[in-house]
């Protein structure tokens, strides 16, 4: 496990049940995330990865355990305050349909009370950053394509310069080309802005290509945790091994395909 | 005649439209004020939502007229409580009961659409709003409210149309509205008036709906000019409705009238005399019989005409029979002592309940008294106005003569006469001062046992007017001055089918005939 002296995000013995304690979506999970890393939470649906993610910005309140950011218990802060300091992107995007793209992107700075000129400048800067034309600020969300909307979603999440990004299947609903495009674009942003990202995905290949570290969940517990290379090389849990074998097998098949395609018949 | 009727109706429009607009606007505004926060409160709480919507739905199923009528006794009781506890009485007649009833009526569509609108907001958008760091209040005001607004506005439009329509029913509880055209028109068989009232109410509803529609589409398409246009239209319309009210101020005297022509004529007659004394006058026409007296006793109206027999049995609860002069004295004494009401005096004619038949039909059957009628009654059908069959007088007559009919039917008084003419009914409960007694050639059947009480028309003054010299000076000349023939003629002028006079015109003619010009 890549240890940092003081983890930026620290999850301690976290448990959450949605049925009064009969079953646990997250069961006694502990996790430490170092500043600057991009961690992928992987697992099948119902494994508890989204619940764990939402406990960090308190969209879900855990039953037991705690989440600390920079050593401070998030329960001690007002939830809206906490969320203004954390970027959040999810599959549904949830752009506000009654606000223009510019207003959508500038919403968190506005809630934080930034002056209007500063917000406008920031919106222009962010549109450049996510590769959208500046005149799109005047458009309404329904006038954009799915990929453009998700770019706006990312821009909105990072508008107030959060140190932490939470992403829940951020590119799940996009076509493969856009998805790959946006994925690598985000990785660049993550690095250049020095952010710390926790990303939920069910796509192991995406996780392997983007993340520094993969955390695999099953039945509310963490069953594997390591760099993509380490997990692909050797995983103790047979399910994890099978999971990590998928991108390797796919890569091999693609490699063979490419090889035959290059050979003249 | 028709031109005259239309121009009469036009001249009343400001007097009727103004309170109608004020009432509808106030009820709708109040409905919004109550329903919107309530919708927000119950939208996210299914356990609360169900009962609240069920109650609002239940209120909607109560017929409008009944809902309005219910608030009168409720407010009377409440008024007694506030008088006892705080030393002031709340007005139980007119604006307040109507406002409350219409507000309740306006609530359901706003509530239902409010809940539907709020719960219809895309959950992803709500999650995003929370995710970017909005407080619950910001989520509501910045995201949920604007997104729910078009749906809510559709509910507001429905509520507005309902409220404007239902406001026409406020006339019987003493609130002037466009319903006055309809109710008085129905009583005096002035169909032009009825039609005019319907058209005016429909036009008002249509105009309000157009402006609200502008706001709705403006909200949905985020077009601010449209929205502004709608809001400006509504505000200007309401202000235009308010101006005559502000200019007039409040009237000095409020004259009550029950819901038939004679009462309208007498109210106009008294009103003209008061105006001649320099007083301003407001009318509350078309009051229910019991409502009228209670309104007077509670100072909601200042003066009206009632009939000794009605007061004797309905108000005083007396079942015994006294000689006419003894009975009048006893009424005057009781009114003063028990209710503080002053009996100014009798007008000089009687409007008694009599049983009447067409003259030729009575002759064929050999009927001239109630004794004769009792013999043939099992083959006959009696028609009555809506009150008569539940009145103690009917019980008294029935018991005294052993009357038992083949069937009995209740009508609006005007339609009852028509039913007698067409032979649908054989005997009717008629009024001795009714103009149609002469014009339709009816005979009043004799009452040899004197089972029915006298119905002398009496002017009654509200408790607070007991020592009002100007009022007494204006009305005293009417005491003993109106013979039954003159009253019949005036009633006929209003009730007849052709060449109808308005109650105001009939009152002027009556005053001229009797040399009672102020």
C-alpha cells in the first residue's frame, strides 16, 4: 500500500446499513488516501463503492465510523460547507436545466460569495480547460451533447478549486471514444491541478488505465487494494484475480488482432 | 325591452365587478400564501401528504354554495367567542365567510400541482444541487422552485378559474358579486341579467387565465417579457378593480333583502329615501331568510323588511296564535328585549303564505276554502317554494285541515308559478302580495280556522341603529303607507314576462303612485 505520512482522506471503521442493520452496504471499512493520488473504487453493483464515496461528502451519513479530511472529522462541519470544498461528478451529471452553462459552472463560487467578475473569468478559464468553446457559456444544458454535458459537469466540480474530487461512474454513460477522451483529459487535469481523486467505476480497464491505485470492494468490504500492476500480477482473492484478468486478457486479444491486421495477407 | 335590460345590466357592472375582482384576487392570493408553503412541507413527507391532499379533495367535493353557507354559522359562533374574549365581533356575513370558503376552494389545485411539481424535479438535479454545496433552503429556492414553477402555475390557473366561477355563489351570504346578476335575475325572471352575469364571470375568468397563462409559459420557456406582461396584466386588472372601492369608501347604511322581488323593491325604496337624506347606501340582496335576520341582529346589515309570521315562528319559536295587533306588539317587545332589534312599524300590507289555485280549476273542483281542499287533496299535487314545506305554518295548516296530497314538489318561486300554469301542480304556496295572484287569475283559498299566522311586512332596524334619527326620519313615512294592491302592482312590474321593470324602477314607480317621493 502506498503510504503517505498523513493521508488527505482517512476512512475509519465505516459502516452503513439501509435496512436497519440486517445487511450492510458498507461494513467496517477503513481506507487512507494520500494527497495527489487517483484512487479507483472497483466492484460489481451492490458492492458498496458508491455508498463509501458518498459518505466522504456526507451525501450519505454513515451509521458507524468516521471520515477525516486533513485529520478533521467531516461530521464536525456543516454538510453544505464541506461539499463546497469537494468536487463531485456523477453519471447523471445533474446540470441545472434552468441555468446557462456559465451559471452551472459558476454555482459553487457563487455560493461561496465570489465577486461576479471573478466568477466570469473562472468560467472562461474552465471552459478552456475542459476544451469547450467559450461561447457555450451562454447555452442551456439541453443544447449540448452528452460528452459536452459531462465536460461541463467536470468544470462545475472543479470551479472552486477543490483539493478533492469524488467521481461516481463519471464517464459511464458516454460512447467509447468520448469516454476515453474525457478519461485521459481528466487524468491530465488531476495531475496539473494537484488534486486528490476518489473515482467509482465498474470498468476495470478504465481503472487500470487511469488510477494510481485500485481498491476492489465486494459485499461492503475491501477485498483488494494496490497499484494496477500489483493487482494484475497477483491477487489473493480468486474473484479479484478473475476481475483483474479481464483487462489483461482483452489487451492480449487486441494485441493479437493488431498483429494479424499488420501482417499483409 | 331587451335593450333596456342590457343597459340596466351594464350600469350595474362596476358595482358588481369590483367586489368580484377583489374577492377572487384576495382568495387566490390567500390560497397561494397557504398552499405553497404547505405543498413544500408535504411534498417530501408521504405520511403527511396523503391526509392533507385528502382533506383538500374533500373540501372540493362540497358544493360551492353549501361551503359558503357553512361559514356563516361558523363565523357567527366564532364572532360570539371573540366578542366574549376580546370585546369585538368579527363580521360573519359578506366578505369574510366568502373569502374563507373561496380560499379553501382554491387550495386543492395549487397544493396538488405544487406537490407534483416539486416531486417531479429530476433526482439527479437535486443530487447535483446538494453535491455543489447548496443548503436545503438553497436547493428549494434556486433549483426545485424554478423547475416546479410551470407545473405549479398550471394549478394556479385552475384555481383562478374555479375561484372566479365560485365567487358568483357569494350573493346569498351577503357578498355582492357578479352572482347578483344571476341570483336576482333568476328571482325576477330577468334572463338578460342571468346571461349577463354568466358572460361577465366567464370573461373575467378568461382574462385572468390569459394573463396567468403568459406567466406559465414565460416560466416554462424562461422568457421574462412574457412573465412580466402576465404579472403586469394581473396587477393592473386588480388595481382597476380596486379603484372604485377606494373612491367610494364605505357606505353609511347597508340595506338587506331576501331573495325575492318584493324584497328587492322595498330595499330600493328604502335606499332612495336614505340617499335623499344624503346618506350613502350599500345593498346586500338575495340573503337567505334565516341569514337576513341574524345579519341584522349582528349589525351586519342596518335595516330590512321581514314579516310578522316569519319572525313569530322562525325567529321567536312561537307556536301559538294571537290576534294581529297583539302579535305585532309582542313581536316589537320581544325584538327589543331579546335581540335589541327595533321594529320601526308595519308597511301596511301583508305577504302571507296562502294556498292558491287557478280560478277555473278551483271552480271545477268546487274548492274555495282549505276545508274544501282537504276533500280533494289526495288527487292533487302541491307545489311550493323551497322553504314552505319545512316551515311550521305548513305543519299548522296540514294538521288543522288534515291536508294530504298525492304528491309535493319544491321549486324556485318563479318556476313554481309556471308549474301551476302548465298543470304540473294543482295547488301552490303563494304569497298574498304577489303580483301574479292578479295577473294569473289565481284564488287564495280561505282559512276559516285561522290556522296560518299573519304576515305583516315590518321594517326592522339593527341594534346599533336603535337611536339613529336620520334613518328613522327617512323610513317612518313608509309606515302604513303601502296597500297590498300597490305592492302587487310593483311586484308584477318586476316579475312579468314582458316589459319588465328593474326593482329600482318599480320602487320609483311605487313611490310615485303613493306620493312617497323623498
